C-alpha cells in the first residue's frame, strides 16, 4: 500500500518591506493630509455594519477619475502621484503571484488595484472578523505603530490576525489555526481576499495607522 502526503487549502501570504520605496512616501503623504479626526458624515467607521470599531477613523483614498463618493479623499498632490502608486501596488500583486505559483493559468492573471482606505486606531479600537468578498487579493500596509504593541507582555494587542473558520473538533482533527502578524512600519502584507482576519485592540497612547486595499 502506498501513501502520499498532501497539503491542501494552504494559505499563501506575502510580506513586503516597502519603507524605502517612493510609493510608500506618497501614501504616507496623502494619509498625513487626511484629517486625523473625521466628522461623522465622512468617517466610514460610523457606517452601519462596518467591521471597524465605531470610534476609529476610516476614510477611502480616491483611486479613479470618477465622481467623488462619500468617505473618499483626494487632493492635487495625490492626483499627481496616484497612477505611479497604483502601478507599484499592482507590481506587488504580480510579485505575490510569482513567488507562490508556477501554474501559467494563475500567472496570466493581471490583478488591478480596486480600492484603498486608511484606518486610524486609538486605544481600545479594533477590527472585527471579516473577509473581503468582492476582491481577489487584499493587502494591509502599516504606517504608524504604537511602541507598546511591540512589547512581548502585550502580545497580541494590536496584531493583525488571520484565522480559519474557528472550528475545533478533536474527533475530526479539525483545528482552529491563527497566524499573527506583528505590525511593523513599512511592511505590506498581501493575502487572498477570502481569508478571514481581525485586529486586536491595544492599550496605551499612540495611533495604529494602516492603509488597506483590494485587488480585483
């Protein structure tokens, strides 16, 4: 009798170090120009059923030349660099595919940046469990991280956490597995949009600032 070990349903993510990339500076620039405290009618965190905690501040960063919708920000400085930023992030999605796959059918895909938004979390803010059902890939970029998050005693406060469906059953060996991402300034994480994830709240001063995005 022959047996072959197979791994199925493997989750593929990629960790990019982008602090020295010009597009990271461009994104930091536009984020710094978005008000840190948004009015309720401009704060996506106030929208019913949004998975961001209600006291956080969330705003879309406009990517396309169309009519500005609610909760969407742009200015002339952003418009001047927007296409270059989109090209750089689409290149990151391409690299994600190339480091994980050899199947030509998959490598032929050309994922395009679909939307992008900034979230600022203060003490006690969190992101509840969710997926991104209308996208192929999702990413999160860390712009600002309170120092206490990096203290071992506070783990996993403020961590991005990928999680499966949460089922544990000793009789079927179905396990609840989590992967914790320690937030580091200048890091971009790309994952399949279908992978569930959440963010734990943290205690103490400072702001945890991220830019999240989707690719179609």
